[in-house]
């Protein structure tokens, strides 16, 4: 026997109205567009311009009309608005440096390092061989490593090797820019080598890779042939030079 159930029409309307209507998901350009609450994207320049460009007024919410920026933003000297959490982070977000001024009294977070100029960077960036602070203070007095990423100053402390022989004294005693040291190394850093002619510097891993980086070929002189990772792939010529095996008997000399 077939059974039928009658559902009151009012219950259908109640159920339908109780469902949440999802707004369409729209991906706005992170740098040039503002995501409205209704899913619409508008140019970033239309935020806080006293005009309801979004249609739901979300582009005019929490605005500081004196500066044209939102309350969670900083007004750069050039009238650009940047987020407050980008202030004093060692990056020039304003493009005029105004977000990195007056940082001396800025309080860094517990997971951040305070640069000499007051800017804050992540602790992970300390002594990583890269200059993240504009004053390079994140690479001073670093523990020395048994590799070519650090240089030991005369005073015993270490700095990033990138700061050696670059015309700027990072060691307190200036040993990273000592004239005799830099002259001996052809003005190159410890992780680099100098060509015999021209004083051009290349990274050490370019030496003996069977590619002539130096115009005089000095980077491929006195190299071990057919050894290590190249074993079975190289051929030693009568003059001691190395070539790839596919270069044999190809009509070229």
C-alpha cells in the first residue's frame, strides 16, 4: 500500500529561508584590488575615498579620512597606504622609506630581532648569510661556521661572507676590507675565485665545471679530470684539459 505524506507549505518556506546564501567567491589581486565583503573587487585606490564603490560600504568602513587610509593602515609620505603590521620590518613598503623611519622606539615581537636602526626582522633571519637589516646588524657577531658562509674578523667574531671585500667595513676592526687580504684574493670574497686576468670574480662552484667562465680559461686549469660526480663522463686530453665525452671525435678541437 502506497503511503503519502503531506508537508505543510509553511514548513518549506521556513526551511528555505533558514538556509545561508553563500556569496560568490572572488579572488582579488593582492596588490592592486580590495576584496569587498560582498565578493566584489575594486581598485585599491578607491578605498576610503568617501564613495561606496563596493555597494556594501565595506570599502569605506574604519577609514581615517584625514589621511585617506584605514585605521589599520599607515599613511606614507607619498600618500600610499600600507598595513600597520609592515611598519619597521626592514622592507620599504611605502617606496619612499617613510614606513622605516622613526623606528628607534618601535617594540619588536618576541619572535623578532631589533636591528640597529630599530627595524624588526624575524629571528630566523639572524646570521643566515643574508643582510636583512638595512644596517647589516643581523649579520654581526655571528657564531662562526666551518663552511664558506662566514668570515672571521680579527676580533674573533664572524660576519656573513657576502660582506667581505665589498667596500664596506662590517668587522669592528675593518679586517673584512683589509687592503692586503682583498688584493691577494683579487677583490673576491672567500666563497669566490678570481680569474688570472681581468680580476673578475665567480662563485667557487663555477671552477672546474668544464665551462669557461673566465675569458682566459683560468677557471678550468689544473682541474681533476674524470673524477667524482663527473667520472665516466669526461675525457682527459693530451694537454691535460678535460672535455665531455660527447666532445670526442666530433670534428672540433
